[in-house]
C-alpha cells in the first residue's frame, strides 16, 4: 500500500494518522514524502523575511518541490528528479514552536491540536493549495475541515 511519509527530527510527534488522512482526502495513490522542521521565533522571522520578504514571525512556511499538482494525483513518472526510487519528495514544512504555543492559547486548542492543524495546512500547500483569493481559501478550508473530521476533530 502506498503512503505519505512525513519525516521529522522530533521523534516525539506521531504523524501517521495525519499523513493518512491527507493522503486519502487528496486521493493520492503513490508513495510520497514530506519533511517537517521546527524553528524558534527568531529563525522563523529570518526565514520568512528571506523567503517571502515579510520581516515578521509566522506560524508555518511551506516549501513545495512540485509544480502544477493542485487537485491532481501525483505520479512518480511525472517527477523523476524528485523521486528516490521509492518516494516522491513533495517538499518541506517549517513550523514555529513559539507560535504554536501562542496560537493554541489564543484559539483554545491544545498545543498538539494547533501543531496538527498547521501540519495539515502546510501539507495542503505542498499539494498546491493556497489561500490568496477567496475561492482558493474556501477550497483549502473545506479540505482542512474534511481532514480534521477524518482525524475525529471538529474545526472549531
């Protein structure tokens, strides 16, 4: 069975259920891989300034490796340079540890709930979804809610 594998140096977080829910919701069929990295606020601000030209701390940044994949099933044959023989690498997600803590308090979530939501959000960016215009934002929010429901959570 094919999967979405999420790698992280933080071995305390369990990502299989999130990966499975995203993978199934987006109807993927081949082995895919993403990575997650955690930064502190100062590192995140610097990365946000360098990558987006926004000199402030943000909660999540996504760095997709594949273009034109939104709404499509990713096939390894279409991305031979991003495939290591077993997995196609779809990109990296960077999360800010401090923002997770702050936003969990602000939104009434646990830190795990906030972190998991941001991982889902970041993964959707890796799959080509964004929220720059209202219709795209609505589509992305709908997918987030669907994934959260698969995980047994309501999107409060």
